[in-house]
C-alpha cells in the first residue's frame, strides 16, 4: 500500500514538472504594465493614478518611436 502511494506521488510530481512552462524567464515575469505600476504607486488616489498611467503610456509611445 505504501509503495502505491509513493509511486503515485512520484508520478504526479513528474507530470507536474513536465507541465510547467519552460520558456518563461524572471525578466519576462517582472514586466509591469502602466496600469499595474500606477496601481502600485497610487493605490487609493484615482486621479493621480490616472495621470501617472497617462504619462507612462505617453513615455512608452515616445520610446517606441525612437
């Protein structure tokens, strides 16, 4: 009985390890959108959050043109 449980646990771990995404790096996971950055910087003030998001998008668009 114990062998079956151990075998099932190993098989589950193996299937879980294969299903994990391999191509995701920590740099890709750390990318924030302007909306997320604004929410982190101004969690309670909607007006400042909106202005920050607008400025962030404008800066991003300017960097894409260059």
